[in-house]
């Protein structure tokens, strides 16, 4: 098996994520996820949180997150 085939097999390997009730183990929801789609979802979420963090740190969250905010506003 070549390296390309191994890489494709690794990326396309599918997993099933199942959410069950604890009492009777009945299935509430199930998701089929491959490593590639999981990685893409993780990267999109990371970039989104990073951008929202940058926007929030420089705008409305500055009042709560930065202890020097009141000093600079009152000076």
C-alpha cells in the first residue's frame, strides 16, 4: 500500500458519534464523522473563536477584561 493510499484511508476513516439516554440506552442522536470533516470543523471553530476574541478584546469586552480601561477613559 502506498503512502498516498494510507493517507487517503486515514483521512476518510469514518466514526459514528452516538448520544444515548443513560436510563435505557436508546439513541437520541447519531452523527457520522470522518477525520477530515472533524478537522475542518475544528479549524473553522478555532478561527471563528479567534476572530471573535480579537473583535471582543478591542471593543465591548474591553470594559470587563482590561483593568486599565477605567484609568485610560478617565485620564
